[in-house]
C-alpha cells in the first residue's frame, strides 16, 4: 500500500495548532472563495484559528466572515499597507505556526498536513512557501512561481501562501512595514533573504499549487495591492512582449531599485555570490 505523502509523520493528537492570517483589501466575493477553501483544509478544526485583517471600511469583508461558522475572527487596521496588516495578524496569534495568506488564494486541502510534515523533519526550516498561479498563467508567473513546480527546494523568497514558525518571525523581525503593497515590491523576497541570513531555511514546495484569483479580485479602480493591473500579466501577445519587458525594466529604474537594494542588504553572502554569478 502506497504511503500518503500529504500526511505528516506525527499522530493527529500531536499536530501543532495553526493560526491562518488572511490579509484582505476590498476583495469582494473572492474573499468568500478563499475562506471556503480554508474551511475545507484537511486538518483538525479545533487546531485552526482564522484571522481576517481588513481596512476599516471594507464592509463586504465583514459580511463574508460573519457567514462562516467556526473559529474566524475579524480585525480592522487603518493602514493600506498589506505588510502592516499581515504583521498585525501574526502578532495576535498564539499558535506556534502562522500561515500568511492573501485574500485571493484558493488553498489545496492538503496544504497544512503536508507543510507540517515537512517542518517536523527539520527544525531549521522557518518557512514553507507554495506556488500561487492563476488558471491561465502567463510569462511573468512562469518565470516566478512556475519555476518551482514539481520540486521541493531551498528558496530566497516566500509567497502569498507561506507557513511560518512564529517564534522565528518574531526573532528576525516580521515583514518590513516600509515595503510591500502599495509602497514597493520585493517584500516577500526581502523577508525570505533575511530568514536565510539569520541561518534559517526557506523551502518552496512545488508539489502543491495554490490557485491565484487575482484576475477576478474586485478592487478600487481595478488596481491590485501591488499597484499593477492584474489583467496586464495574463498571457501577453507576442508583439506586446518587448514592451512588457521594457516597462518592467523601467519600473526598476524609476522606483523598484530601492526595494531591490533592501533585498541585497538582507541577503547572506552565498546568496549575493549567486546573484553575481
């Protein structure tokens, strides 16, 4: 009989409690889809606590949270920066493990049992990240999370769906609150690099893929938290590819260079050597 690799190698009674922090920003009905997937996770329900952190006037988020039975709590933080809200939720958690989840991610039901199983085998692993891909992902996603598919590898970055050891986050510092949407990009890369610089492991598990619904997210003005129209990333036409690459390079020249310097400052020497190579 084949062994189910999605199950942790520890008894169910000994499974750790997990706090899931869902950071939301006017996601509309997409948040409801995300919460439905969270409620379907294969993990003891009495060991999961879900915290949804919104901005104060996001009334629809409150509606979707209150429709769910179970251990869901709603918090309001008057700050548009996603990292401020992520950190607020993580600091409220009492569990040893924290799953940081964006409001437009549909999780695989085996996410928790698989990630806990990996973490239980190596206590130096501080974070396990999972690829988040849209249904028809384009070039940008293929070069980003798509490169991790089918593998379990050390990485320099975390993702919109990442399980952390809370004690390690507290030790090295949470997400940087002067980075992240809508301030800058690379906040996930900077945190992953900082964890590695402090001697902890960051793993990307490409054997499970989380569905990213960013093209369906309802946000003000049609702009995502990252400040870029999500639809522009979907399968660019060949004639538009050169323009997309040029605009991406220009974004670094104009404003993203600062966040890239923060990644370099947080990187261990071996990682810097890798970049140079």
